[in-house]
C-alpha cells in the first residue's frame, strides 16, 4: 500500500465559528494524510477562535488550546518522519519552522496559565503562521515527496 494517495477529497464542510481562520483549497498538497491533518488543524483553530470570541468557560478554552497543541505536534512528527525517510534536503529548516509554530502555541498556553485573556485574534495569528508555512514549505516538501514516486 502506498504511504500516500494522490486522491484529494472535496473540501469538508468548514466550521464558520471563527471567520479569521479558514482552510483554503490552495493548501492541498495531494498527500491525503497531510491534507487531512491540515484540515483538522484549521478546524480546531476555527472552533477555538469561536469559543474565545463567545467567552467559553476556562476549562473548555484550555482544552481547546491543548487539543490544537497535540494535533500540531502530531502533524509535525508525521511530516518530519516522511521527510527523514525520503532524505528531503530541506528537512532541518522545515523542522525548525515546526518548532517555531509549536512554541507559538505553547506561548498561548503559557499566557493563559498566567491568567492573561486571549482573544480570537491570537488564534487567528497561529492560523496565519500555519497558512504561510503550508504555502511556503509544506507544498515544496510535498512536491519533492511526490516526485520520488513518479520518477
Ligand atoms: Fe510542515
Ligand atoms: Fe503541515
């Protein structure tokens, strides 16, 4: 069985909870496990942004943030494993960007733990960083990985 599929499912119904965080079709890499994780990440960010805007209870917000952090770390590990197995030359730079993304989410958790209020714009900023990373780095990585299987 191939470790990836070129089949791309139609975009899932997007949550409209936070209009500041949106999954975009341009994010599609053609690697279904990666695309699925990206959709889940944006879904979780949009949900969390909506909960922050609505003033959801503290425990719910903390769990939402922890959920985003867990999913982001799992996703980064998925990509880093694929890049290592494929010998992708840009994997160190890419992994450093992942570390930066994770630290940004950890920073939000730290600020909440100190009692700071976070608004939906804080989550939207994470979405922006993720957007930029996918467009700049994940698509390049996916192109390399796919080229290995079409050569
Ligand atoms: Fe990445
Ligand atoms: Fe990614």
